[in-house]
C-alpha cells in the first residue's frame, strides 16, 4: 500500500520497488522480443544482435548533490556516469557496446568544464570498449544532471538474471564492501566486466546482480526475483579497511557483483577463479533458502524514494 504523507497530504510511493509496481500497471505488456524487462539490472532483447546473442539495454542517471558532491572533479563525474551502467552490463554477463549521453549543465559552463566531463567519459569508454554514438545537451537551472543510455550484448548461454538462484546455492560477492562514499571509491571504481563475463561462462553460476544500493537492499531484491529466502553470516563479509559490518551492508555504491553458485560446483569454480582473477576475491557469505524461510535481518541500503 502506498502511504499517505502527513505534510503534503498526497499519495507518494514509499520505495523504488513500490514505484515500479505502480508505473508497470500503466504500461503496455512487453512484446515477444523482450526476454526480461523491468526488474533486472538490464533489459534483455532477442532478435537484434548476432546469432546466438541477446541485446542488453540500460539507462542510468547521475545528479549533482545525490550521486556526487558539488565541486567534484568533472573527469571523475564523467567516469562514474558511464561506469555505473557498465557495471549493470557486467552483472548480466555481457559486454558493453554503444552509449548515448544526455547532459543538463549550468549556463555558466565553458570549454574547461565540458572538456573535463568528457575527458572522464572518454577514459571510461576507451577502457571498456564503448562507442559514444550521440546524446543531447541542455541547460540546467541549477544542478548538473547526466543520463546515459547503454546497450551491450551477451551470449544466450551466458545470460545471468537475478531470478536464477535456487535454495542451497551459495551466496558470494566479489571484492570488498563498505565505505565507498567516504573514501571516494564510488568515483573511481572499476566495473567487473571481465569478472562478470568469466562467472557467466561457469555452469554453476545461477544468478548475478551488481551491488549499487548496498547488500542490505540488493540481496533481498535478488531473493525476491528468485522466489527464495536467504541466510548470510555477517561476520564473513569482506570489508574494506576501517569499515563496519553495517557499512558493508548499507553504504551502497560498491559496484561489486553479487553471485549465487551451486554448492556442488563451488570447489571447482573457487579454484579456477583464483587463477583467473588473482587480484579480486570471491567470498562466500551465505546460502539461499526456500521461500518462506526466515531471512537474515539486514539494514536497508539507499533508496531514492524512501521517506
């Protein structure tokens, strides 16, 4: 139920999930080309790519004062703007291809600001093989705003959705968690494209998702899509130095991969991962449970619509 707010006396969605349910009722049903629409890291479309591949579609926004502070160096803003949707492509097991960038900038911007922003965008594009093929520029009355539309592709056999986990699967995360905003890592993170593609090639990997809102918010979303519950051992979380368990669960902006793996295939995957990605940990933190089982209580991560 959407709550009635006490100040404005108007109905407002109380979470991003509530908003998705609300707007989905106003939209036509997806056509037969749509494999996966609203509810995963990317939309998945059949029939537009090469034989044996599927197209991935993603859009993402970046707002000054929400995703980065005023005064943040513009090359870092540009890097983050493009790398956020690239991280979603990674979570599907795919490769990014083409992007279109919309920028709403203050009228005071000159050549220095524009070049700085696109220096960061260009650096990310070169690093991950993305072609910038268009976009839009408009004037903003105040904050800087960017919107990125990105497509990609994935082999049909490598596609990994949030909905593939089963009871008994191990829950794992790549890298370390926590403190991204405080440390500035949210402006310099490396999307796990290579790691996502490797994991997607492994038969024992059942689902993936990127960690942008915090494990405490993202793991329940994956469990819901997979019709499962979950249990995690919070003391097993891989923490960045100086971070608490609560920060690892709720800070968000980690851009690591949340992965579920069949337990009987875990030993082989663990061994091969150590050779394929020696600099990035893959840490088991829990297990998926049958639907209805009591889930581990977790603090919520970031939600743009939560009061």
